[in-house]
C-alpha cells in the first residue's frame, strides 16, 4: 500500500467552508492507497468533507504547528538551531508514518520540514508552487523602506523558502510566471505542472444565444490588484446587462457602494463565496467571463471559464505579460478602464458570431493544454516515477 505524506501550511477548515477543494486534490490519479495530510496550522476540520481530497484512499490528518516566536530574533546560528529543533517533532511523525513520497503545497514552514525529513529519513519530496512570491507575496512584505522588523521577517521566510526548494527532488510551478522566482533561487529541478481543475463538474458551453438579459460573471478576490470597479462602471453604461461578482475581500463594501452610486445595484450582484462544484456547473449559463487582475499568474477562475468554452475578457496587466495569455487569440484583452471594457462587452454582445468563435477557441485551446484529465495524469506520472525509483532502489 503506497503511502503519501502531504505537507501544507493551510487551515483546512477555511478552504472547506469556501468549497474550493477539488476532488482528489491531495491524491491526483489516486496513485496512493493511504494519504497522511500534515498541516503546520492548527485546525479541527470536518474529516468527512475532507475525504474528497484524497479520493478512495485511507485518510489520516496530523498537525505540527509553526512557531512564530522564531521569527523575531532572526537571523543567527542559534535561531537556525531552534528552527531545526522545531522540525524534529515533524521528522519523528514522518518516521512513524513511513511514507514513500512527500508532496508539499507552497513554500513555507511545510517545505522546510520536508527538507529536514529528507535529510533524516531519505524520503523524496516534491513541491507545487501556486504563486510567484517575488510578485504576489503571501508571507513576505513587498514594499520599499522596510523597517528592521519587516526586513527580519522577510529574511526568515526567504530562508524557509530557499531551504525547502533547494533540497526538493522536483519543484512543480503551476504556471510559467513562477519560473523566474525559481531561477533566482537556482532551482534547476523544475517542471511546469498546471493546476488540476474540477473535471467532475466543469461542463462545456454549447449554447451561445443571448437571453433577454445578457449575463456576465467575474470571479476573484476583491482587492486592489483584482479591483473590478472598471467592469462595474462598464456594466452601468450598458442597459439590460447583469453582472455577478463572485468573491470576497477588503474592497467588497466599496464595490457594493459603487453599484448603488451608479444606480445598478439591481443589475450588479455580489456573492462572497460559491462552492467550486456549483460554480463550475454555473459557468456555461453565463454569456461572458470578465475579469481584472494585475497578478502575474494564470489563475484557476480564468482556466475554469476557458475550459467550459465561456468567452473571456481580461485586461492587459501592468508589467510583463502572462506567457500563457500573451498574444492569445482565445481571449479578448482590454485596457484596465471602463471605456475599454465597455467597448469589448458591447462588441461581443452585439456580434453573435464573434462571441461564439471566441468561446469555441477558448474551449479548444484550454482542452488541449489544461484539460483536467491531462493535468491530473501529469501529477500521477510524477508520483509513479518516484514510486518506481523507490522500488528499484530497494531491489
């Protein structure tokens, strides 16, 4: 019975509440019969709901909480020793589990722990990276003029990230814009492996006829880098057009107020969260997917829309283009302005042939490059490769 140990920094309950876990997320291809998930964030999740992330495998859940007190006096040899002492409990747990492979999601306390398990036990580990931390920070503080405390904080997480990635047997960025970050860290054992999306519930859009009231959808966190204000203003300038904004964040209140100010609160609706299963089923019922993002990424919500064949309108981000979308003929790109969104929306809503052609091109390209069955098979292939290596070494 092959065993997988998954190390994550996440609070599982929060992700379950949002309904964002994909089926078999932690056991793609159901290669493993037994999956141990260890989080560095304490939690008490619903195990029955969490089971879907490992498919039919036997699920075990463990916790080895991070120790933030180690950050305040970083760096120094004594702090490194303290960090290694923190990892010992996780190493002992891994020894009892006896996993054949470790998979880390993200580069954080979890990947540092994986590196120490590898040193102690020889267990290989792979890391999937879902952002470029040099551009879209999660732990580190990206701003000029850092205080001494902020610089110390950044140095600590830079060390964690580098240690976890430098000793990994394979790093799997989920899109190409993460590669420059790996280059900076000197990581050569890397392979782009795209996210496995919800193939159980994504459905193809087959009808491109507009209803009496056209409907568009925008999905994403409501923060400055993904501010949909220009989209809302564009919708306000187009009669009989409805917009559903799915997502939550610090700008939600201001965006709701903007809809009221523009007199379109009856046409612009907000939904803080929709379970991913339900969202994937809903997408083909809309006429357009419209989004603003300055993140240097190929995010899941855009991929989901493309995989259904929903025509996508997306802005040209400030700075370097996302390689997967650069000069793409399967999305409609716009400037991040109400006028540019207005022009694209009116053009696509008034030209049925162009709208349908864009949707069909999106579906064809997405299925060729990011079909869930294809991306899941890539991870399964990686897993089996490590399992076979272990078997051959033992022989």
